[in-house]
C-alpha cells in the first residue's frame, strides 16, 4: 500500500492506494469518530461493493442510500435523497458519510456532508479511475445546474481517501479511458516527465496493467495533493487543474449532461486548449500533435460536437468559476508540462477558432 498525505494543517488527511484495501476495515474505521454512518452509492456500484463496505462497519449504526447512476442526476433534486435519509433516520452532527462510487457520488456526498447540520465528516472511496486520480482528492464538492456545471457547491475536505485499485477490474473500458483524460492533464500542467511516461505506457494502462495503473494513480494524486496544499480554495495555482475544463464543461452543458462522460468532454477540451495555445504562438505544432496522439491512443474523443457554434460555446464558457470581471480565463499551455491561467487573448479570435475547430 502507498500512502500519500494532503497537507492542510489540522485538516490534513491520507490517501491510501493499493490492492484489496476494501477488506482492511481499520483503514476506514480509524477515521470515524461516532457510531452513525451513512454510505452513499449508486445503482451500478452498490451491487458490487456495498455489502463488502458495510461488512467493515459492523460495529457502527449504518444506513445506505442508492442514487441513480449518471451525470444527469448530479443535481439538487437527487441530492435531497441523501438529506431525506439523514433526517428520517435522525442522524446527528457527529455522523460520517461515506462516498462509494465515482465522481458524481463523491461530489454529491461531499456536498451533502458540507451542508448537513452545517458540516459533518465524510470519507471518499472512489471506484472509477477519474474519481481516484482527481475528484476524490482536494475537497471540491457540488452539483450541476442546467445553466452551468459544478456552479453550486462547497470546499469540504474528506477525512481520508481510500483507493482500492481492484475496483477498476469492474470498470468499463469507456470509463477507464475517461479517467485517463485527467491523468494526461497532470502531465501537461506541470509534469513533463510524467507526460512522456504516459506516451510510453498508455497501452499498458488500457490493458489495466496493475503496476502501471498504481504508478499513474499515485503520481496523479501526488501532483494534485501538492497543488491543493498550496492553494486549497483555487485562488491561484489550483486553477491550473482546470486545463481543458472550461471548454469541457461548456460541452457537457451544451449537449446535455450524460451525453459525454466528464473525462471525454475534458479530452476534447484539452485538445482545444492545445490548439488555441498554438494559435496564440505559445505551443508548437509538434507538441500539439503529441497531445492529440496521446488522447486518441487513450481511446478518447477529440472532435468538437457539431451542434455547438463558437458563439454558443462562448456563452456557455461565461458561466465558469474562473471568469473574473466578466472576462473568460483559460488554462493554456506555453509548452508541454508548462501551463498558465490567462485572459490574454481576443474573444473574437477565440470564437472564430471554436467555429473552425469543429
């Protein structure tokens, strides 16, 4: 087992990474401070891992709530299922929530924990690659709105993150590829050595080679943990973690939540960020070609949806957490492994680029 630490002073917490960790009850129970525990999962993951998780909690007063599976259900209406259970079962403010599932389950459970009685503890047990390398770490929680993705939420750090890599054995190939989009992102923002490793090992990752996956997960988590420790609430460096996300979130909102997996939309967004960086003269065409090749070798889509015009994309991109003083800010690249957050571009040029880019 590999243990990393997210350093946030008194709110620091461990990330456990390894095989067969769901059978090690103490990894979870040592972070539960009271008897009441609510496990939140979804219709896909619960039949696979809920019984095993509850078995670790035999000495606690446990309940579970099963949410529908899919990004289209990440909203305030479905979130109320968690609150309904907490209130009907009279859970108190010493309750611990456990998120057992992918990014949607983790984001919604964390947001419920942040809100219930003004904040209770929660634990992340991510079961998809995307959740393991990204959304489970760093304390970003929330839900979507029809006008914008992740615009309603809170920063609320978990007590621990338990990553059992064995859960990836039941992950669909499409979901695995979606997670690789976030892995690739880490190489591009500040880790050229990791990007080059990914170029050499992408086939092994797609084949679920256990050593390659464990390395990629640990390297990704370490990269994120370092940035989160420096900038917990995204006032500076943490915004770099949104490479491809302003484009990608606009795509998800524009075509309807659930049409693309989150990682698929982010892959398209990373390609657009690379190409627009090149258009501004910041990235050479060889680097752009390498980025696109890695995304495509990871079995990820890279084509813009035909139904989204440049004008529509700009409209959707205005509803983004990085917008400041009415200006869209993007994470762009000045080289492989060197990204910046900037608004130093012409909006008309961006709109024209998005139209041509289709």
